[in-house]
C-alpha cells in the first residue's frame, strides 16, 4: 500500500467532484484538517470514513486503498521521458531509492540514464547490487505506482 498514491488519489477524487477540503469535511462530519492529513499522506481515513468516501464517490473501499489511475498523461513506463524533468523529479522523489532502482530494473538504458541524470547523488550501480535479484511482478508493481503518481499530478 503506497500512502503517497492513496493521498494523491483522495485529492484527485475530491477535486474531480468539485469539492473543497471544507466541503468534503462537512459531508463527512469531520475537520478540514483531517482531509488535509489524508491528502498529504500523513494519515489514512478510518474504516467508517472510508465507507462514507466509497459511498460518496461510488467506488469500493478497495478502489480507494488500491487505486487504479486511468492514464491521462502516459500509459507505459518508457514514456516517463515525456514528463517535464522538474515534474518527473518531484514525483520520483516521493519514492525511496530502493523502490526507484527496482522500478528501473525493467526499464530501457535511456530511461535509466534519464533517472541517473535526475538524481546524480544516488549510486545506482551500488543500489542495484545491494538489491540483487527481484521478481518481475515487483518491478511492474513499482512502475505502475510511479505511472499512477505521474497521471495523478496536475
């Protein structure tokens, strides 16, 4: 479960329904600060609130906690080079080094080079060696999380 992805998705859902944080808080009978904490990834909504959110947005609790983000910008990890460098760097900063390096294990040399240029302070070779072998499913899951974060961004 990726808190940053859930946080971004909760914000996306709220905005796509034209609610302010204050509006949503009123509908759920909670504080605006609680909504803000979810959207920054500080906390997750309690089960009772997740149920209310799922009813409000017409989706399941599972869809709230494991969002499937439709591609608005890119649909394939190899397309991340199309994202403006500054935006891409900000999004990738939300992932720890091991997650980023693992996602890159399934990427082309061009995408690896792009990310190495974005983060010159990371020793990618050393990180790859420390991680070792990784299941393809793990690589694909991390790439999917990164794509979802890109597609949720402005």
